[in-house]
């Protein structure tokens, strides 16, 4: 199966963002719905992606080999705290302000307030929630359920490196 330039770029997005969800790809690719993402994956990239046990989208080994990007979480790191992750700038900023592993976990709104104060940015609440979810899937953030879900780092900031990817 020969891939178009667009399909190759989108496969690179999957490799870079994995493990990911339809919503992340929908936002990245400017699509209208998760259904449109699913349809694209099935029609253009069916041989190069799969859904793991948690229904998260990942590239196959062959898919990773086809593109010249590094996975956001190296395959050997899956399940534990990774040595390195590759994430968009908002994710990096969230990691910078998020409560540490020994601190009290905090809500999405609390993280949003810290982002406004620390970086002078005003991202959408959903963007912050999505960033926290993505970081959780990469095993560097953990969730604690109280009245609302709250978040904190799963490990000390110094235990993993963070590389910013282009949005």
C-alpha cells in the first residue's frame, strides 16, 4: 500500500501523539468529527495503525518505520514512567505548573488558573482537559477522583525529559 504525502504526514502525527484518541487527531487534522477521523484511518491507514486494549490509537511497527519521526513515548517505555516524551507546547506548560507527585492533586480549572498566571495564556478549558488526558495516557500524570477529577505528576519532573513538538 503506497501512501500519499498527506497520509504519510498523518501517520507521522499518530506516531508522534501515540497513544492518542480520535479527538486529538480531529483537532490536529482540522476534521469535523471523530467519525471522520475513524473513516480516514480505515480508508487510508488501516495497515499502519491499531487500537490498543484501552481503544487508544497507536501506529504499528511498520507504520513507525515508514515515517521519520520518533514516537512520543518509546515502545519499550509503555506502561511505566517514560524517560522522554514529545508533546505540544501547551502540554509542556501544563507539566510546568501541575502539582508534583507529593502535592495535593488539582482540578482542570486550577491548572488553567496557573497557566494564565504563569504564562499569560488563556487556553480553552477543554484544551487543558485534553492535555491532562494525553499526559495521563503517556503515564506522566495521574488522576485522583474527588468531587471532580484532579491531577498531579506521576513522577518528579526531573525523572523524564520533555521535548516540544510543533502543533
